[in-house]
C-alpha cells in the first residue's frame, strides 16, 4: 500500500525524554453529545460505506461482526445484514435475546453487537426501519448526494434489492437505478436541520448524531452545518481525486475552521479514500478525530465474494449462500489483511502519546511544511571530500 502522506514523517521523542515504561492499554476514544451524554469508541477508525450488497446478507452480517471485533465502527442498516428469515446479529441490541441461534456463532463475541454500529441516515431512507434507531453508537445524517457505479445520482438495482428485499423477478423501478435525494424531505432547509438532529437524539438517546458532507463547498457549508449543532462532523474527501497533500491541507483547514467556529471539542471524522496505517495516524496528528478505512475493509468483502465455490458462480454478486462456507475465508482474510493494519495503527498511536501534539510531525518538503503549518525536517547537508 502506497503512503499518500510520505512527505510527512513521525518525530521521535527528544533525546532527553524520561523513560516511562510501556503505556497502559488504550482506554478508547471519548466524545460527548450536545446534551453532555458521553460516547466511547474503541479505536478512531470506521467503515463508512460498506458494499454489503456484494455478498449474501448472512455473510455480510458475519463480516460486520468480524470487522467490529477489530475495534472499528461499522456502518450498516438491519436491511443490509438481514433477510426475511434471518435477523442480523450485528444490529441486535445487547439485551435482545431474540438473535440467539441465528446464523453462525463461531466467530461471534459478546461485545460484537450494536455498540460498534453507525446508522447511515440517508435522505431517502431506503432500507431504513424504525428499529435501526435502537442502539447505534453514531447516527450519520448524510448531506452528500450519492452516485451509483454508472454515475447517476442514485442507487444501483442491487443495493435497492437488498434494502427493499424485493423478489429478483419483480425488482423495484423495473430493475433500473433509483434516484437519490439531495436533502432530507422532512426538513424545509438547512436552517431547520438542528431540529431534525434533536429529534434523532430523542429517538436514539444513547447515540451521537453526526452530519456527513462533501468538501466541495467547505468554506460555506461547514459554518452552516456547525450552526445546526451536530455532535460531530464526517468530512467526505473520497469523492474527489485529491492528492495526499490536498487531503492533508483540507483536513487542517476543516479542523481550524471547526475550532474557530464551534470549539475544539467537536469530533472531525475524515473519509480520505485509500490510506495506509501510517497515513491514518498522520491525519489524526493533523487534526482529524477518526479516519475511515474503507479500502482496508473492502478487501474483506472482495476476498469472501471472489472465493465462492464454482457451484455458486451463477449466483453472481450474492456470493456464499452458506455462512459456514464463508467463515474460514473470512477468518483468514481478517488475520492476513485487516489485523496487521489495525495493529500497526494502534502501535503508531501509542508511540505518539508521550510526545507533545506540536512535536509529533515534520515534513521532508518545505512546500508541505509551509502549507500544513508543521516544521520542515532540517537534514544536515552531507559533503564528500574530493
């Protein structure tokens, strides 16, 4: 994986830093809702836009559980991970015993139920059910309009089929793409969005309510969104072909604007596109509060979908129909591809704890240093005797 922020390097502690021994286990990341209710997550990593429709619902449910067990928050609706005869284990509340015996229990842990879930609250609410409001850690109110793989502002037939549980022979909209809305239909204007956020806090009293939006009009959109008093922000940078430096610059700018307009307690989560573990930690040091690592997690879905038996090739994107058939593949992919990245991320985060925030990064490029407001690394000039 290529480091997009390779011009930024981590600084070690100053040479006179006292040794303090290994740090304690990470306590997690905490932030507060507007009403003072505290919300805690294991790691500042999340899966923003899983392509659940690329695998069967029962397998998608197992993937969500496995990824959440790595400490990541995972975005999902009940309809993404369940079917008419199968409930979602991942979306089930901890005190709900109704899911016992549903699906495979081989990789399920007691901690891997709703606490690690993000509820994607899209404008159209396709696939949304009232029970989705029970127990998510974060509600993501999405203000960025979606495109399908063919470029329409809309959703592909496969996603709609999953959300609506429509029969394959009677697809919604005749099997074509379904248009996406640009704004919440029950909110008259952006000025009224705050009331909607308050409503969601009441309906889901333990969830933080975030707003996600794209960066195309950052300087005008961000102040307007902050006036609605969300519990946090999710800044989408993955829908523009940005360079690593541009991702870093926008993150720094968004953090600065947020601090100036609303204070430094507002979480700023960033969806940057493909990032290495080193890149993700650097973005945190530049002001992000959590990082989307969709490219790490998509490898899990792709590997499970592509490894299906030849006898099931005719089922196309649905992938494994047997949860048990996917467990060994899923466990192998998690251990081989996802776990090492998460461990590298945790290790780098731990290594920075003893270093003051303004002394953690330096740049190998004077241009990057000036743009990001961090020191340029002063490397000694090496001369050779003739």
